[in-house]
């Protein structure tokens, strides 16, 4: 129903931000915006082309009066929409120059598990080889703090990697310094394909700069860089926060190497619990203290090769961290 350029337009609208003090926040409520998108598809009404009354009817299906007013203003501001459509042309040119491809929500190869999450991306922009759904179903997101204190157990990560290699799964992470980087490097060394989810457009300089070569290696080894942010748009903290959910959505579970009590790892954990994904925690004292303190349930404590070999058998009470 929506054409390719219109899907890019949706992703641009999703990515619009506003300064709240010193912090960037999304201009529109993501859930409300997606509800309008979903409703328009259900009604087979292209919101960019339908009548004023039809647009109004679609927008009024959301619950928030404040967002209704904002979104009515957006979809009836044809001058502003025209400027965004001009931006679509810029994104297309960047994609052509940088060899960036895209899969939209309406494409047949859009991952089905992703389609039915609470907030799926309108577009997945990617560099490299887009993953097959059957491989995503066997993938794990190896993640953790940017400032690890105790990560030095390469053998543990290799064993996770060997599990993924046997399953033809990916390591899905965020290319961040610290645990993400370690997970990417170790799994690449043993032949596991990697996906890096970025909080920036793929036409901008890779963040962090220190991992630019790592990003290139991921692509060379049949993996992918993926983002829901249009190619021209630079990194923002809100995009980094939102990309954490995609690590969960695209995998069957997460493996936390080491975590702080706050930060992106804990945000990703909360997404995993909400989406009923499997959660594995590396068995080290720091992790035990943090997760006992937060009283998280239904997470699994793994330490050895033997534990990792039993990842698929989560009914086993011996591997439940908390009851």
C-alpha cells in the first residue's frame, strides 16, 4: 500500500527529534505514530493521500489527545511534508552512493517475529548481507557494559560462539565499546556471522570511531550493519536507546557478559523480559549482586560449556537463576 519512498518518509517522521533541555527526545510518541501507520494499513488508506476526514478518523483512533493534536497538525501540514519528501530524495541518493539497501515493514522478507512486536521499525536499512529469518531464530545478542571490570574470559565467549556456529545463528550486538566489541571480535574469529545494530544512519561515520574497522569486518564476513534511522541522520542518544529493543526483537534471546546497575544493558534486559525472550547471565559475582538486587525473574545463569550446551532446554530448573 505504501510505496518505498513513503516508507522512507515514515522512518524520517519516526526519527524527528526535539531538544528537551539538553536531551534529544523524539518529536512524536513512537507507539502512537505506529498505531496510526498500522490502522491506515488495516483500513487500506494511505494517510499521505487520503482525504482530510479520512486522515482525521485514522488519527483519532489513538488514545492520547495531546498526540492527536500534534499528529493532525503534522499530516495536514503539506509544506512541512513536502520538505520531508525532499529529504527522501536525499536518503535515496545516499543509499545509492553508499550501497545501502532496505527492507520495509511491507516486504515479504521483513522478519515475521519483528513484524509482531510492539514497535517494529518501518524500515530496516542495511549494509552487507540481510539475515535470513531461520538464522535469526537461532541467534543471540551478546551484550554488556561499555566499561567491563572483569571480562577476560575469552573461552566463555568462544563457547557461546561455537553454540551459535553450530546453530547457524548470528551474534547480534550494538558495536559499542566494551562487551559488545569483545563479543563481536571473539565470535568473528571463530566464524560466526555478526549483526551490528546502530543508533545512526548508515550514511554517517560509524560510532564509535574506534570500531570502524570492526564494522567493515562484520560486513566482509557475511554479516550486516542494520539501522532503523534514515542514512543521512547522525547518532543521537535516543536512537542508541531505541536500538536496544532491536537487538532483542531480532534474536531468540540475550546473553549478558557483564552489566552495570544502570545503562543500556539493563534497558535491553527489560525489553527481553517484556518480549518473553530468553535471558542468559554470565556467572560472575558482579552480575549476581546486580541481578539479585533488582529481583529479576526467569533469567538463566550460565558459566561453563556444559551450561551453554543446554541453552535450548530452558525447562530445566537447574539453570533457573531465580524462582
